[in-house]
C-alpha cells in the first residue's frame, strides 16, 4: 500500500502487476480486473524456478524486493508490526534472478504470511502458488493448525489468489487501515483502502 505524506499519497516505486494482454507493467492504481472465459484466460509463460529457504546471502535481494513492492521491510498486520528481515523467509529463484518472496512468522499459534510478493514478470508462472505451498508445508512441519494472511478490502487480486488456494475469510477489521494511516488512501484500481481482511487455510497434519 502506498504511504502518505503532506502532499498526498506516494506511489509505490515499481509496478505491482503486468497487463495480461500487452505485457505492460502497471502501478497499483492503474491496474484493473477483467472477467474472461477459460479459452481467453491469460496464462503466464513457463518459468524454471526453485523454491528454498532464504540464505544470509539473499538479504540484499530480500531488501530490494521489499523496497520495490512495499517501500520498506516492516509490515503491519494482525494488529502488530513485523520486520521481514526477522521473519522466516522462503524465496523463489529463477534462471535469471530473484523471482519472489514469502515471509512467515508465528502469530497467536498460527503461521502468518507477513508478505508475499512476486515480481510482475513472473506473475502467472506458478511462483506465488509454489511459495504458498512452501508456507503450508512449513506450518505442517511445525504442527500449526492454520496458515493465515491479512490483506485489504481493495486488493481484489489477492482475495482471488488466496481463495483459489484454499483460504477462507474469517475476520474483517473495519476501518483498520484508515485508523493506521490516518486517512483513506487509494489502492488497487483506486479503490479506497479502509479495512483489513483476514483469511486462513487449515493445515492437515
């Protein structure tokens, strides 16, 4: 989400999404959803990548993807502040470099996804789904009952993505984002960002 300053909302420093038709990278406010049939659904190009636990040598790449996707390494969710650099991080590495990151932390006996981000050029190639499965496997290994994530009311792509992967809505904190930022800021497709929406996926032991 874009932070605000005295002159109004500050745009995120890099595009969050890629146009499925022309391939143009889009900033948050310029992206829009469309409904398509299965025949015309855009499918990302096949990408060879590996998913693994982050290494100390990945710190620079983790800071870079956080800076470009979020503007900082601190993320507010579930009523607290997480620092990605202090979380358990799993990364996706493609042939030509860093592709994505999922940052995890235990919160109230559940595994929380603090941040999931994939560079636009790798979106639709299975990177995000593979990172989600890595989180589920981590929760299973730790014998935790749920993987949970918090997003915002405007983030239609995230709500679509998580529900398609077995997450269900379990809580809405109305006005949470307004209280946090002190004002309403524009989000995806310029939808006003107001509420925190929490989803979780059960983990079978």
